[in-house]
């Protein structure tokens, strides 16, 4: 190793010897020949060449491992590096990895790009029947037919399982596994489970798992206001398509809890999500009754329920980007970064994006002026004792919004709309900043 570092040896081969714990910063080329399905081990191997060294600008990686078998998982390796789903990895390969952290650069040669894209499309089952057959094979080989086991063994993601309005219960039935007695709205509620894939804050996950594991359905009056709202967030999201505007929360709970198979599947999903939380969250101390956490993800339905808007199980429609909740003295801003898709008219394509990890550029609704009551509240919210909370999503394909946290007014320019700069009380994590700054990249 000393001779390698000094340049007296130019090439060193090893077998399972220097995967980790070796620090030779001068190494600028890696030749990978060892098969591994472990993304962690791959990152450790890659790390042997990623140390900084004088006059070293790049690390060249010659990876021949992926060519030895057709089903090799390139997506696992790349997602370990850049995060995201297999679809996100595919997009980054096509676009040349435009959203890496500052100072990082990754480039695939033409042949490698074609090989990886082909692998991403062919390595995993994409048709419904093929996915079900994978489950049958697992069961035949002695594996438990659980959601977590299926994902681990097949490499499929939650988005793959809940695609085309399917649910895990549908997989089980198609594979011949006996499921629990269906409820009166079974089909609708099974499809609704696919709308819960974003839940990622530990407070809700733990509370929902506690509720769903109980033999008795919850009685709302036994809980604090904060937990009552969490229950409504769950019921309103799951039963939105089957509730009417007069259904009480108690009636909604009764309907939801009459679907044991749906509850069993949702419990399995939330248990999996609880083990795979990928961001640190924090409470909003100023709003003890609002069950949301900074850097968690929430849908519009969940936000209305969390802020106590309305009294029935079903929440009212909300399509605007700004909402004033008087009872909580809070302005909620829910905005989309990439407005190239969706139904945005020229007058609603506001320019919203992150200026830095703590500064957000946001545009008000098109008729708002600084002299209007709304504009004055925005500018003077601290003095008036009201709060501002910001929520953002990357594009319209994302149902849930990241909660960026509370913010305070810094400055504004122009009117109709007002271009306001908000300062976040909690800095954005690096990956989220990259996503929300893409509008000005």
C-alpha cells in the first residue's frame, strides 16, 4: 500500500481484501470485477477511489460486474449514490445527473449509459402477471408472503406494487393466498392504500401502527386534539372516495375499521415505511395541536385535517396554493416547483424555488398587493402574531408536499403577484435543497 501511494506500484489487484477501511487518496482508477448485490458494499468499494488528493480531479470507475448476468441491478447501485426510485435513477441517467450536490460530477460513457438504461427496463418484472408469478415462486421456495419479504427478494419498489391501481392484497389473492373478509368498500379502500406511500414521519407512523394493531376501533373522544386530527388525517385520506360531506368522523372510523384486510395491508405498509425513514423530522413547537413535522410529507387532505379545517370526516376541496387558517392563525403555502406539467394557466405559473437552504422565493396569488389585507398580513405576520408555513413538491405527479417548516418575511418585490423572500426557521437538508433549487439550476 505504501508503494502504491508513492507511485512505485501503479496497479494493485485484491480479492475481498481492500473493500473497506483502506485509505490511499492517490488511487484514481477502480476496476470492479467482484459481483455483489449489496449497495452498501458497492459504496465501500467505490470509496477506495473517492478520497481527495492533490492533482486528482476525477475517479475513473471501470465496472464490468453488471455484464455477467442479465438481471443485475444497476438501479440499486445508482440509487445508493443519488437516492430516489428506479424511475428517478433512469431520469438522471438520461439527463446526465444534473442534480448532484455542489462540487460533485458523475458521467457515464455512451455505452455504459445504454447498458444501464436497458438493464433498468429489463431486469425487473413490469407486467402484472410477471409480478404475481414472482410472488408464487417465493412462496414455492419457502418464503413468507409478506410485503417486506417480497420487496427485498424481488427488488421491486412500493411504486411497482401499487401501480395500475393494484394493492398488495390483490397480489396475495392472485397468488392464491387466503386474505381476510372483504368490507363493503373493499375495492375503493384497497386502491386508497397506494395514496399512503408518502407517510414518513415517525409520530404518525407509530400512532397509526398502534391504532391498527388494536382489536378495537378508536373512540375519538379518548384522544388529545392532536391525535384526533391524526385519526381524521388517516380516515379522510383512506375513505375520501366513499365519504359524503355529512359523514361524521365516528362514522368514517366505523366504515374504515370494517375492512380487516385493508387494515392488515396498511399496517404492513406502515411498518415497512417506519423502518425506512430517510429524513430527520422535528416538531413545530408553536402549534401543539397540528400533527405535522418539519421535513415530513403531507397531502392537501392531510393538511386540512391536521389544521382542523372542517368538522366532518371528509375534508373540503382545496386547489389554491395559499390558505389562511384563522383558528390556527397560520398562512399555508403549498407550491409546485416544476410547473411545466399539470393544469397551470399563464397567470398561475408562479416562480417558486429555493434560493439557499434557508431562503425561499415565493410568489403570491396574481391579484395580491402589498397594501391589501392579505399582503399586509404577509409582510407583518410576526408583529401580528400569525405564522407562515411552507410546503413544496417537485411536480404535479407528486401527491404529497414536503413541509419546509415555518418561515418569516424577509423582503418582497413587485405586486400582482408579490415576489416574497421567506427565511426558513429550519435549514433544508441537502437533497431537498437540490430538488427545490432546480428551477434556477
